[in-house]
């Protein structure tokens, strides 16, 4: 008979003095299927995929969506 795991309690989260949550204005999404492609941070685009492959790139950014294959382009920071 398996041993039951101890129950976990949800951590309390306070946004006071912490990083702000990502808003939809800073997200770069596929124009066809709305999949998240990157996040605009500090004037650069943050791209992350496949087991810790992360890149910070400048603009313009061009990427193919991994979900639907659509070619997407971001030409300037979204603020």
C-alpha cells in the first residue's frame, strides 16, 4: 500500500514590493492561433522554448509559431 504524501499548503502571494504580473500588452502572441511566442522586457524580446533554451533578442523579431507554423513578426516594443 503506497504511503500518502503530506498535503501541501498554497503559498501566500503578495504583489506589494514584488515584480508585477505580466500583462497582455507585453506578451507577443501568434497572429493565427494566439500561442505565446515571447515576452517584451526592457526593450528586448524574451524567447523561451524546449528545455531551458532562452534568448533575449532585439527588434525586429521574426519567429515561426511552433503550434501552427505561421510566420510572425514584431517590429517594435509594445508599451
